């Protein structure tokens, strides 16, 4: 049979008793062994040396009420029973040295005796599994039960075994998840799983989060919800500071992010704190982080790692402790290979990376998002707008069809709902309103109709059979590349024309090599393109 082992501190006050009268008192350590329904095989009695005499008395009394119980003495010394550090260290040392046998024994940690500090320490060491045990709490008998050993209650710290507690934690997690999703009952299983992971990371980690995905997928809104969730849980006290890195360049970027001193550059008529300082104690959201220049990336890396940086023109460092979320629609791994993004910065912000799918990848979630947009419109305008049955079916059929490109993702959907609501003065969106909106969306989407591409130039280089194997995307792109190459005198000149924008952000200028590698994907080279007439 499994042995029952109790570990408990001697209570210098509650366990004290002298003469025959002591049996009329409730003494917690002795009472543990007086319960007939639970035999204690061994009591590991912890005490300070100055209470040795009391320990011996309590041991004798346990043997008299429970001869089957073996009492073992253990000295644990601390100078002050109310000194948390000293008490914890003494109990920790005991736990580490004790030879637990979890296969043959069940352990109970008695937390009724000792100071509140020692009780807290015993709880923490049990909760952390340094004591592989359950908690044992005893209490004195009621007045009508004189001579009773009192109450004996075992507390299991495995919260999953407590249905109501587990339900509360489950409800809290659901509330957090629904909060991040703005209360939208999304149906896409992969998206819901990702949101569960983001919610868990947001609550349990202060490391940077990288949100990737196409424009309009909801990165900015999710960053704001993460901030609000953290603020609700008192994980941040400072503000949410948002910046679109695509809108800042050069000295403006440095100044905007890190601040500047008066006179640091032409036009700096006064000092500026910078957004990193503004975000101290809060959360900084850097949207389109891939647009930052290499100098700003270097400064940002140091600010993330050391929480310190230099403002433009300053000789004294500024400090800011902020949480960071980055957003981008770029492939930062590819940017690293091109020399446009620092590999060490990507490694630092890429610890928790989540790609938000496009609306076209979440077709199951279009209907609940339509209902959500209508509810939001009602809240903002105070005017309730609804589809009639035929209009709702027509719009959803269109939204889920291949005709709907949703190139701007949720921005397209939001704009469509606002326009249809505006065109429904009676509060009912009709089939006619839906048809007008369908035409408007289709006209606004790039590539709404198949482009007519002249493939004569490609015919010369590849031939009809090879062209038939290519996607329309590759045909259009390769046609433009070959046209530029024909107009250029050499590979380097063509590369400079083709990569004119991105080359400004790179340290290493390898335009010719980039173009050579691109052509090689189609088994082409410079000579083949130039020799064909």
C-alpha cells in the first residue's frame, strides 16, 4: 500500500501544551495523527533547534495517539520567522535534499502551523513541485465537538481537477480570445488556432511580436487589441504608440523614432522626445517595419536589446522600456538576402511571428465579418441597417465566388458595407444595392479583367510551348524585363533600371547578379535575350 507521509513545521504557539491539560487543547501537529479514517505512516517534523524540547514532547504525544506513525526530526534554521528570504531558503534546502519516493508514498504538506510567511513558502514550494505533494489544512473542532481532532482537509494544487476553477480559466481564455477577435465568431479553424496562440503569447510573454500578412489583413487592429488586452491585465501602464514606418524617411525617421536635440539638423528649432520615449512603459507598434532604413534598424536593435539609444545630435543616451509589435507585408527573409534588412534585427523581432491570412484565405469568416461590420455601423450611426433575404444571399454568393478578389482584404469589405449601408436609406439593403456594389468592387480591383498582353517579344525568346507553361503573372513580368534588357547596353544598366527603387535601401548593390538569377529561373541569359531579333 502507498504510504501517507506528512511534512510539517512545528508550531511553537499552537502546538505548545503542558501537563494533562494539554489533551484538552487542539494542537495541529498532534491532531493530524488523530484522524482514524486516515493513517499517517510517517511525520517529517521540521523545527528550529531552540524548540527541540517542544518537538520531543509533540513526538511523544503523536506516538501515544498513533503508535503506527513514525516521527522523524529535521532541523531547519532561520533567524527570523517573518523573514521571507531566510524562511524560504531553509525550506527550499530541505525540499532539495529530501529523498522523495513518489512511487511508494503520497506526501501531504501541513500548512496550518508556523507564521504566515512560512505557510506562504510551503505553498510556493508545493505549487512549484519542489514538494511533490498535496496541501494539508487542519482546523480546530467546533465547540460542541470537544475532544475531536478537528477538521482535516486536503487541497490538490492540480487546478485541472477542479471543474469550476477549470471552467473559470476556460471562460477567461475564451473572453481573451474573443477580445482579440473583436467578438467576431470566426469559423476558420486555422485562424482561430492562431488567435489562441497569439492570446497566450500576449499574456505570458513580453518579447516582440511580428505580425505579417497582406495589406488590409488586420495587423493594425490586432496590435491595438493586444495592447488593450495587456492593459486590462495590468501588464502595461504606458500608452500605445503607433507609427507607419513607410511614412518616415532619412533624418525624419531617426528624429521621429529616437528624438533629436535642438539644432541637431537644419530645421530642428527645438528638442524632440521621439516615439520610443513616448512608448516608455507601454507598447510600440511599428507598422511596415520593413520600410525602415538600415541606420534606423541598427538603432532599433540596440533600443530593443539594451532599452537605451541616442537621440539625433545627443551625446547622452535616452532610455525607454517598451513592449514591441512589428507589422509588415514584406518577406523579411528575402529582404535580408537582398541586404535590405538586418539579419540580427529580424532574429530579435521574429521570436513570435504570426502571418495573418488574406480575406480570400478565410472564406468561412466572410459571413460573420459582414454581420460584425453591420453591427459596428449601427453603433457608430445609431441607425440599424440589415440585408433583406435575397440581397444577403446574393452578396454572400458573390463574396465567396472567384469573381471576388478582395485585393485590399478587410478594407474592401469594410468599405463595401459602409457604401451599401449609405445607399439603404430605409435601413434595408436590397438586391439592387448589392448589384451596384458588386459592379463597383469589380471595377476597382486591379486585374478585374484578363489583361491583353502582347506576347510577340516572348515568342521570339521562349516560343509558344514555353509560354503556355507560364502563369499570367510570370508572362507579364518577364515581358517587361526583356523589354528593359533590349533597351539597355549591358546587364548592369538593365539591373539598375529594374531595381531602381529597392537599390536605394541596400548596402550591397548587386543589380546585375539579381537580374542574372531572375533570368536563370526561365533558363535564359543576357546573350540569349540580346541575340534574338
